[in-house]
């Protein structure tokens, strides 16, 4: 994963935090395509995870899953710390939100979540809108997206599935529970492996019992 970030997409490896990697783009060398490189790195990391899991399965090992959180904006970058110890790193609200998004990938059953600023900065990648959420330390809701792939590589069946998903999301937000349920059922039949549809089916059931 570090090789993908650094060698393939020219990212800066900041640090390892337990089993996590923190990385950023745009410093110390300016990168006009920082958001795109971050998204493509995340997509390739997910593909590499599939390769690893094929090897793990052959050895009888448990499958590996990773979550990627992406966000774009202005941050402070430089040598930070104290006279005792300094480290070259990035700090700011944008970094905090990226970390929160990574944590939310498990909740939605997706591999990557990106903030709206990242989605708006990358024009040749297809995104799925996932939800609007509140993150710790932020008052306004944040719209979050899942990058699907380069537009040139996303076929008609996927576009059809995304269209139905966004229809289901609109029904959910306008409290049309029957319509949302019907669309989500069709989506689960269309793509049984997508956990996001199961998550929202559960949300619809909860809202029926306890309307917002």
C-alpha cells in the first residue's frame, strides 16, 4: 500500500499509526492533480487488497479489508513538534475529516469515502453519493461519496445501478419508505455483494419503526 501511494501516485507518506497509513499530496512538491492522485491511489489499494486476498484464501487465511478516507483543502504542512522531537506532517480540519471518513467506511460497508471537495476536484472519476453525515467537531453536515472508477472504465450496467441507487437515496430522504424499499430490493438483486444496500435497507426499517 505504501508503494502504491508513494511510487505510483507520488504521495507523501506521513506516518504509520498502528495498522493505518497517513499520507498526503501537494507537499513538499506541488501537485495540481493532488485530489485525483489520492482517489486513484485509493482505488488501486482496493484492487491490491483483492490480489492479497486471493493469496490469503489459498493459504486458508482470513480476508483483509481496508478503509480509505479522502478529503481535500488547505492544511498546515511542515516540521511540527518541539525541541525534543519534530516531524514533517500535515494538520488541520481537512485532515481530521479525512480520518473520520476512514472510520465511517466500516459503517457503510464501502472501501473508500471521499469528501465533497475531493469529489468536485476530480472530473474523470465516477462517484456514488453515499450519505450526508455529521462528523465530530463540525456543525454542518458533510456529503460523502464513494469513488467507483475512472469514467472511461465504468460501463453501462454500473451507470444503471448508480442511477437506481440515487433514486433510492432520494426516496429515503423524502421518507417514501415503500419506494425506497422497492429500489433497494432491486439493487440487492442486481449486486448482492454491495453492503451499502443492506445498510440502507436496515435504515429504512428503523425509520418505519421510529420516524424522524
